[in-house]
C-alpha cells in the first residue's frame, strides 16, 4: 500500500468530520444527527488509505452516493476523495477488464444524482453534487488515459529492445559470415602462396640468389598477411581469445624501421626514415593509422614505381605529427588515376583519427603522400 495514501486519507477524514461538525452547528441539528453526519462524512473518506485495494475504492463511492441520497449531505473532503478514488480506479483498469467497466460506470452514479436532484441544487450539497458529476468522469478517464499511455510506453520500449536485439543478432551473424569467408577462402589462398613460394625456393635447381630472396620475401609477406588475418578474425569473432599467443600487438610508429627493412628486402630499392622533432608516444589509434598510411604508401610505391627510392619523413610537432612518403619514380602513381582503393583507404584512416591527407605529384618528380595527424597527449620517448 503506498505510504502517501495513509496521511492523505487521515487528513481528509479529519477535515470531513470538522466540516460536518461546522455544518451541524450552523444548521442547529440535534446532537444525535450531528454524530450520524460526522460518521457519514468519515465513511466517504475513510477508504482512501486503502486505495491499494479495489473494493475499498468502490465502498468509498457507494458511501458518497448513500450520503447524498439518504442524508442529503456531502463534504468538500468527500468530493476530493471521490476524484482521487475514481482516478485510481482508472489507473487500475486494464483494457476490457471488469475494473475498467467499474471505473467508467461509477462516475455515472453522480450524473444520475445530479439529474434526480435528491437535494436542492442551490444548497451547498447540491453544488458539490453538480461539481462532482462534472469532474468524476474526467478523473476516471484521466486515470484510464494515464494507464494506456504507460502501457504504450512500455510496449514501445519492449519493441525497441527487441529491434535492438534483432539488429545486434544480425550484425553478429554478418560478422561471423565474414569471418568464415576470410578464414575458409582468403586465408587459405594466402597460406597456399606462402607454401608455394617456400616450395619453389627449395626445389628449383640453379635458382639465382636474387630469385631465392624474392621467393623468401613472398613467403614472409604471405605469413605476415596471415597474422594480420588472424588479428582481424579475432575482432570479428567475439569468442576469439584476443590475448592468444598468435595475436601480436597492433603495429605502431616504433616499428617503422622494421617495415622499411621489409620494403628494402622485397624490392631491393633504397628506403630511408627521416625523423625530426622529439619522439613521443601517441594515441594508439593515431599510431596505427600512421603506420598503415606508411605501409600503404610503400606498397603503392613498389607497385607503381618499382625500383624507385622512397623517403619516409616523420616529424613530431607541438600539436600534430606530419608524415611524408615520397618516391623518386618517373611520375604520378597509377593508383592516383585508376580508381584504386589504396589512396581512399589512407584518407579514411587519417580522417578517422581527426587528421587529413594530401596526395599528388611531388616537386621535381615522383609521387608524394603527406598526412597530418593529431599529436597531443603523449609522453616523450627517451
């Protein structure tokens, strides 16, 4: 039982008795009738503390009707109590339930009293009956409307939750499907490249040293791609052991020298790293984006300007980190005009961390990739 009903009911009961005493004193009725009027006034309000029980609410309305019909009296406190009771009945009333029928039927009793006129309309009780006949249906309907609105909000929340669960389930299914495709198709072909490159290097008689090194580089690149594939599968599959031994940490700028060594070994061309400013640790997302931009730029240089020397410049500024990857090839990379995804991917990586990227022909020939990325919040690397 809501605790607020008890003090409210007691207060209204006391006010109803006080009002009955004042009316009895003003009208000069006998003591016996005054006592009866006080009891009737209390009966119209007394069930209010028991409003958690539906029968008590019905008793309160019946007491009010009996008070008007048989004793020609109704207090202001009783009017307030009836409105509260009818509103509460409306809140209880479910669609098509017996309680809803009661909640909508009880206000009609006050309309009947107003039409039958058991008391003169000019009297105080008559005015209260007219007022109650107008407000009682509104209170009941307001309670029903509040209940309907609450149910609609709950149903809407349930629908939203179900839609969210369905969307998440679909997303998980799609991630699982992509993971299966990567594992069963792409990873298989990459592993075959690694095996065939190693087999060719070991079984081809009279192979020149440069050919053996090239096949070894192909195998190493394929194995590195498989490692990246396993890391991607660990992201797509929620049940993967992300800290397993086969998953290396995400690459960072600290591994640029190793990346350049791989480039030199794979292409045989010169590649150097030019570092300026004071190196410091950056946000992991920025470090990964910078590494991938350099990696993609080196791959494009090997593909579209084979044999060209490549300079990778990394400058740590006060507010930003600047990257410049330039080759001295004969002209712009074919990827710049062929609709490839490499340059688009680099721009998207830079934009994802709040930076920007520019590409185009370099002054004096070759091709230039230049990125500016956020560089705040890190500590100096000693």
